[in-house]
């Protein structure tokens, strides 16, 4: 969600003694790859006594006063993720009939259009079902004027067209669903405009060392054809290798799609969770960029000791004894049951820690999975994510399902280093493989 800050100055103070410093450090690392107007200030153990003090207030106020005197120009394009069903941002109004938790994602918003989709959780949750969404743009169009609207339904690659009219204030309304959609707005005579609507991988669950082809989905949603487009994929993470140089494709007609071009990439590090990359598009004398993340599935070890929750109790950090799953509760995966996987950690044998699960097995429909959120005992308000998946009712007896799983657990900090009493809440993440045998 850091890209919400595109076009805004942002600064963060990071204390090496703050008990939530791991969260701060992760945000700092992520923000540095997001093309933001961002700066951070780090202060060490010896900077002051105590660990809940406010420090360098003058530097923070100087930062704000600088941008009050010289505010940044409004960004040409911006992005926004919001958890509320109705919100306003950059004078765009978004409303929906959503009644369940979820996120509305506006992407690559600019005069030429926008992308919109919803997710039940981030980053890879399914779309919110049965949703009606309305977007009213800012007053950036000529008033009382007809515009051509072209719309791409990304999952199906279906393109539709319509004519819309701006109101007296120069705003345009669009209505759609929560499924991933990309919208273009133009008038006759406008030039072509290329966006990256999505991307695909030829191997859905790549691991460390796997060479995978990443194919951007380009969509010309402007008013004219584009003679040629130069594409360059750049790794923003040293653990990701891009094996192809820049590629130039030929003419892209108005309203056309292109996803035949693939870039070979691979992960160099088994600890890499999501590789960060940047796609640069150059055409018609202009240059545009799109940020993307590629998940990698590289188990560090095989998990042999775990519990199958199929309507049975688990012992959680905050919720204590909690019933999880739907089934007969015997701890064995049966066809038709909804199950979650829990394990102990090396540092905490009292509590059960749930796994986020991924598989390519045909008897588990990943698009239908649920996500459970359980409290984390670190005063941060953060929660642990635990997958709940259904074993297909027609799964044969004795079938073994290979899962990739991620779980995290608490690790106590070095209190000797935190000599003034600051207790650190650090979490360790493990990426594992496991096999679940289904029995009737």
C-alpha cells in the first residue's frame, strides 16, 4: 500500500531501540523501491535514554515546512488502495455496495483512464464477489463533452466500447464490478496510450533458480495506433535476475492487446518472498514505468510435524483455544473438508502457528480459499494469516497433496543490546514444503 503516497512527500524516523523496529525497517526497505518522494532518518541506541521519546522534532518540522513552502506538483499518474467501500482521493469519488472486508485498488490513474479491481485480502486474495462500483473522476475533462470509453475485462481479455459524456464540471462517471478492469478515455484525434494491465507467468509457482517467463499484458487504450513500443524489465531487487535485454515490438493498433513477449527471470535467493521489478515502456517519444511484484515459492525445509485443523481446536497466542476448519475434527484430511495447517515453532511450543498455503494440486481450488486472521502478541495490531482450503469432494482415497507453506512466529530480541529496557518484538518467517495425505 506504499504506492498510496505517490505524489506526496513522506518521511519516517526509525529507532534501533523501538520495540517495533522490524516493522519500521521493512517499511523503509519497501518504500525505497516504490518511486516515492521518501526519506528516512535513523537514530541509534546512544541517541537518547529511554525508548518512547520523540526525537529530532526540529528535523521533522523542517521537512513539513519545506513542503508547505514548496509543495510538490500533482502527480501525472497515481495509485491508491483503500479498505473502505466508499472513499475520495485526489478528487476522485469511489462508492460501492461492498459489505464484507476487502480492498479497492485504483491503479495507474491518469487523464487517459485507470485500472480498478478488488481483493478480499492483500496481496493475492480473490476479488470481492457480486460487487457494484462507481467511480466519478476529478474535473479534468472538457465539460459537457463526449468521450470514447474502452474497457478491458482483464481475466477474460474481453474489450467493450461505449460513449460517455462529461458533466458540467468536467467529471466522468464509470460503473463496473470488482473484477479486474482497465478503462481508457479518449476523444477522436487523441494519440495512442499504452498501459500494462497485468502480467502472466508461464510457471505459476516458481522457486529459487527456476527460469520463468514473465509476459506483460499491454493495452493500447488511447485514441490511435502506436508504431512501436520498447519494453525493458528492470530488477529492483539484487536477488532477482532479468535474463533478457530490452525488447521492441512493432505496431500496436488502437484498442489492441499484446502479451506475446516474455522476459526470462529467476530468483537467486531461497529466502526471497516477492521479487520487485519495474517495466519501462517507451513509445511516441514518452517513457512510462510500471511496478510489479512476482511471488516465489522456495521452501527452506520440509515440514514433518504439523496439525490438520478440520473442525478441531488449536491453541493461539491471543485467541487461546479456537475451533478452526470444517469437518469431523479427527485431524485427518477427508474429501470435502475445509482444513488449515498449524505447527509449533522452535521458540514457542505452547502455541500453534497457522500457515499460508499454496498448491498446484487439482483437488484444491486455490481461487476458492479463505484467509483467517489471528492476533499477534507484539502490540502492533498486526495479525497472522492462515489459509483455509477445501479438499475437493471427489479427491481419491490416499491422494497426497503437495503444499508450499509460509508461517511466522515470534522471536525475543537481544535485551542486552537494548540496555535501557527496550524489548524488541521480532518475527521469524519460515517457508516450508509439506505433504497432506487424504483419506476417506
